[in-house]
């Protein structure tokens, strides 16, 4: 049991003792009560020192947890609440508390349509009823972008379960390039979200593949196949890329110039966590990022149109130049 959970049990136990005014409570009595309560939860003896309970009382008296408990010592021996009927369980919710909880609930409500959050619906409803019923008519202040028409979201639950229970699955999948869907046996490792689209990182014959959930047709659990867990740390696996695709290549330095009027946006919202400002020029700013070059990076760079220029590496510069030239040719064809 975590130490902070033990502390909460002790606070609650001390509170119950001090509310019982039919008995006089010494420090030793409170220690014994806390030990008994922890034994009840743990099923084994838990040592509670005199110093621990003294610190608990000090914490309950303070404003750190918002208790400000009026605990006093009388006859130099006994502990009690100076206010009749006081309990740490009866602390009123302030207007600021309601505002904070209201904002948090509104954020959670943005995710209610995902299958993993369906069980939260009842919890959120109870919170609304008991915490901020007086504010029900207030509109949400925070709005998160989501695509109601996005396909494949119903696969999140079975994929999550397969990873959690370490099950191999058969996926019927059709990429944008394929004419027909095909089955593949995969070892699911991680679910990834990027740019409001969901992906599955999986392994096939020791190689990593990334599958878009909106291209999946069906999923079937293969209990007869032994699962291989590659113990992937998402933060480490995706640290050198923009997006969800991790190419089998080494990261390299990408240097680019951004037009002066757009530079503040790139400074405040970096392309990648490795981004560094290199130089201020007369008409813009030069940046560096250290990443693996993938499709998502190219799309992001192309999104800045004529406000960006790729300086290095030469291969990426030519690739972007080639795509921009193709776009220009299409507009020429329309004009002609």
C-alpha cells in the first residue's frame, strides 16, 4: 500500500477518534487506533510510530490539505476537536474548488465518446449532480478537437485489451494502396494518437509496423499463438520523430528558415522537442531539429507553403522542392 494512502487512512482514523467525545484520547490511543485501522486494510501489522502520528496531527492542523483541523491538547495529555461537530470529512467546497472541478469535468467530457471512457459516464454524472449542479447551464470553456466521423475508434477497446492481456491478434487490414483487405497475424504493442488520428504499433516477424485504426476491418484474438512483448517505451520509441511513423533510419539535423511573421508561432510551438533557434536573419529565423525524416514531417513542412525554406539536408530540400513544383504545375494546368 502506498505511503500516501496509509497517511489518508491515518487522517481518517484520527478524525473518527476525535469525533467520539465519549472517550478521552491520548497520543498512545491514537497510535493504537491507527495501527488497528492499517491492519484492517493491510491484513498484517503495520508499525506506526509516535512521530508519525504527531506529524499527522500537525498536517491536519495545517492548511496544506485544506483541513485546518482545530485539534487541541487539554490537561496536557488528551486530544480533541476544539469545535463541536467538526470533521475533516465535512470541509465545505469553495467556489474556486467548484470552478476547478467543473473545468476538469468538462475536459473529461470531451473524451466520453471513446469506448475506454464509457464507464466514466456515470462518474461524471454523479460529479455534476453533487459538485456543480448549480452550474449545469454553463458552457464549456475548454474545447478539444475531435473528429466525430473518424472510423475505427471501436477497435481501441479490443486492441487495448489485447496489449494488456498480451494476446496475438489477426487483423483484417486494407491500406490506402491495397485494392483488397488482407489478414495479418500481429503482436500489438502500443496505441498511438497523432493529429486526431489513431494508430497501432505492432510487430510482425520481428519487424515494427504501424497500422491506422481507420483502415482496419476486423480483429480476432489468436489465443493459440504465443505473444512476444517487446516492452516498448512510447516516449523513447517516438522521441526522434514527428508523428506516428518511425522509419528504420538514423535521425539527422534538419535546418530550415521561417519567414519573420510566422517565426513566433514556431518558437512557441516547436516542430519537435529537439528544436533549437540558430540565427535571426533580416527577414526570418533559422531553426534546427534533430529527427528521422518521415511522411508526417514532410506534410508539416509543406503546410507552411512559401513561408518556409528547407536548408539542410539536401535530399529533403529537393524532395520538398519537387512536391512544390508538382503543386505549381497543377495550378498551371488549371490556368491553361
